[in-house]
C-alpha cells in the first residue's frame, strides 16, 4: 500500500520492519511510502538482504540489452512469459524476439527492475538518513537456500517481537491500579497514552482473575511472569470456561448436571424468542453457546485413557492407558467425527488410531477448549541388558509455561459450589411447592 490509506493512532505500533532485497521490483520511493503508512511509530527498521556476489548489480539495464539477452538465451533459460514469442531467423542464423505486447511489457519491467537494483542501495541509504529509520544489512548464505534464508528472516523478527513483548509485560505489571470509573473513562478515550493503555490492561486482568482479592495481594501476584502467562486470549478464554463450569455444581458430575439444566433453560428461552421474532438462527446459536455437550465430550476424552474425569490427579501407567483405550476406541472414533461440528476442529488422527495419535487429538481438542492436556513421561526400567521404556500419563493442568490456575504465582479458580445437605435441599423444595 503506497498511498491513500494511513494509520494515525498514537502508540499503537512499537516497530515497523520492512524486509527487502536489492532485486526487488519495488521502487525505493514506493518502499518508503509503504514504510510510512503508519504515521506515528517510534522505531522503523529496513532489513536489506544481499549476496556477496550478486549478479543483480552487474546485469546492465537498457531495453536493447535485455532484448539481445532474450534472443541469445538457451531454450531452458527462457522466461515463461517469452516462450512462444521467439522464432528462428535463417538470415541471421539466430533467434529473434517478436514485438508482441507480452514481450514489450516483460522488457519494460525487467529494465525498471535492473535500474532499481543498480541504484537501490544508494537511494535507500540516502532515504534512511533523511527519515530517521535504521538499516540492517543481512548477508544471505547461499548454502542455506531460499528456505534457510527465510527461516533466518523469521528468527530475526521473532527476536524483535520477544523484546517488545517483554517490555509490554513489564509495563502492564508495573502500571498503576485504576478505579472502575477511571477505567470506564479511559476505555472510550481514542487518544489515550501508552501508559494509560497498559494501566487499562492491568485493570482488566485484575477484574478477571483477582476481582475479590485485596489490593495488597493483587500487587504481590501481578508481576511480569503473571502477565506473560495469563494475558493471552487463550488463557482468558480457558479461565472463563472453567469458572463457569465450576459454578454449576459441587463436583465434576454435579456440575455436568447443572450445566445441562442451565442449557435446557436457555434453550427454552431462545425458542420462545425465536417463535416471537421468527429467527430460528438465534435459537440455534444460543444452543451451541450453552451446550453441555462440549464439557461432556471433554470428560469422555479423558475417560477414554482411563481417567475418572477432568479433575483426576492420578498418574496412569502406559499399560492401563492402552487397555482402556482398546475398550473405548469406538467411542473415540465417534467423538473424532463430531469434533468439527462441536469444536470447529478437524482431527488428523489416523483412521485406525493408536494411543499416540489419540493423545495428540485429545491435547488438540481439550487444550483449545479449557487448556488441559495429557502429559506423557517415560523412563527406562529393567536390568541394564534388558531395559525397556515405561510410559505414564497424567492430566496437565499447568499449560501456561508450566503454570496453571491455582498455583502460588497465579490466579485461583473458584472452587466448586458447596454441597447442600439433603435436609436443607428438601426444605427449599417444599418452600417452592408451597408457592
């Protein structure tokens, strides 16, 4: 994008990186236009890749030179766009390129490309000096090939991203505490400063994870590591789903029943609204949102390997997991076929799955839904001459850099609801019947 659209929000971007090489057909002024579509950015880098013996600098521009090269080129080296536009001339005993629009266009593009390559570095350095951007020269390693050099570019960018992220994590962790009134004002302030944006993120994390915690305890727990582990959208999504699930009952099985009852209520309300508004799609969306089937499937996935459910803390041996999987293989195949409809996830497990592929599928589905995965470990047992690998499996509730909800340096999930005594429950039921 060279012109017409500009982004002018202050403090939104930390760094702009332009990646190019001297053989690019993009003109240097056009590259600068692209680089400055973001008006307000504190740092800009141009990463220029080059080869030690680059032929691009020595290929002479000029339309006649290019036409002569095309005429003398070997058939295998002829560009695809020119094939079919060259014929043998018996008088000159050589090939001759015709004057078709395809040939004229190719020659013009190649001419401009060579001009740009010849003067690209000189113009780019002059432009960088006048605009305040920084230049990063990266020598291409021809032995790595194209893919190897692309990986190098990716790694260079990842390093920059990591530095920026760590800076942002520290800024959020050390930001001031906002009152609800201050946060409401800042939320609608389109020109708020970077410090205010970080303070707003700080407030949202406190409101989500530690709403009932004292300010002193919140300040102790909110450090860079906490922000890094739990500021991602995935962590927030998992926390909300797990919290909602636990509010439905006093244990896992009771929560399943409570979730099913909640689903039925929401379904009846949605159907009633749909009949009034003739919008059945609303009901269908609500049924999907409040469906207890998701949690039931997650529970069954862990039970396929022999766990009692989602909250099982036991470690299973490889033999136990294998035996349980053999008995539950058909059920896993059924769940796998439903995974696209329920979770929007298409399993890549084998048609006839083995234990390893099943664990991968469970980790993909359950990990995306609530963050829980199956963690496997192995160790050698037996005498030195007859050592074999022994596998074990457990449910990993610490997916965020080996940290989970409830750890010492993390926010704690709400416990399940207290179990109501049967006599108290009967009293509540009788009061409801009297009414």
